């Protein structure tokens, strides 16, 4: 069975502060963010809502995509989220 890797975007609120990350265990990683176990940006700015994610089986493409999204203009990230998740629901609850 191939490994899965996830590129994800967390938000503090609708149109709020955004964070882009990559992981091989999306549920665990988002749980860590939500419970402030991940020191740094998401803890400091209360960025805990999973609003977007992509899945791939290739770690190199996941890292490349994460870097690409981090370089994107904010407007492009907001458009990407709005296209897939127009109501900005917390996708974490749907993963459980």
C-alpha cells in the first residue's frame, strides 16, 4: 500500500491568517495544531481550522507543492480555498 502525503492549509478564521504545511499523517498533524502542541506560527496566531488539503503518494511532489503554495500570493490561496471549500468549514471533522 503506497504512503500518502498531504499538503494542507489551516486558517484562523474565514479570510484570516493562513498556514501551509505538509505531513504524512493529516489527522494527527491537524490535531497537534488544534491542541497547540506544534510550537510556532499556528500556536502564536491561533491558526487551527483545516480549510484545504491535497493528497499525493509522492513525497517529493508534496514538498514541491507546499513550497509552491507558500510562494503564492494570498489572493491565490484564498481563491483555492474558496473553490474547494466555499463555506470555510473545518475539514478535520470530516476526516474523523
